[in-house]
C-alpha cells in the first residue's frame, strides 16, 4: 500500500486543461522544460498569443480552461483579449 501511495502524482482536482498565453516577443522554446513538465504530468496545453482574441477563457459564463498560465510582460494591454 505504501508503494502505491509513493507513485501517486499530484494533479489538479479541477481539471487538466491549461491555456498558456504567450506574448509574441517571447520564445516558446525558452520555456520548453516547464511546458514539457506540465505535459508529462497529464495536462493538455493550448497556446495562444496575448494579442489573439480566441480562444477565450470564459464563454457563455462557463470556464473553458481549468488553469491559465500567462507569459505576457505587458499584460495590462492584453487583459481585454482574454474574456
């Protein structure tokens, strides 16, 4: 039983969908270890630019993603595109 408990990987109880908002000025490859770690843990990553309007985080008052990771140095100008 103890061996089974040791193999359990911590994962979010809210879901495995992750929207990654990445500013176009940033190199996605520079964060590849982080993204691969999330993928290895079973998360489904969707990437979009901070300037794109789709996909949205909330649609018809329903969250479309369980988690959002934002890599946008100038986020204050990007927030209106998120929802």
